[in-house]
């Protein structure tokens, strides 16, 4: 539900700088999100697997959870 307010503000034509303040992100981050959404729709906003070794969590390798 958190993403609802910034999304509505953006759709209503509120300036990107204001929307980034509502979303508590930097304007550049908002710009990247909009670019990903425009290129790939909602699927473009999903986290993708990252290259390299998994991070350690409490001394053990973290498991790779994908929704």
C-alpha cells in the first residue's frame, strides 16, 4: 500500500521532484523506476538475480528467494 500514494501523485501529473519526496527516494531513483516501467511494464520493476556469490547472513550463505 506504501507505493500507492507516489503512484497516484505521479499519475495525476505531480512533478517528479515532489513524487520522489513522497516516495522518500532520490529523483534519479524515481527516473530509473519510470524508465524500467516504460520499457518492460510492471515486470521491469521486479528485482532480478544479481551476478556473483550470495551474501552471507549470520555466518551462513543466504538463500536465494525469488517470489
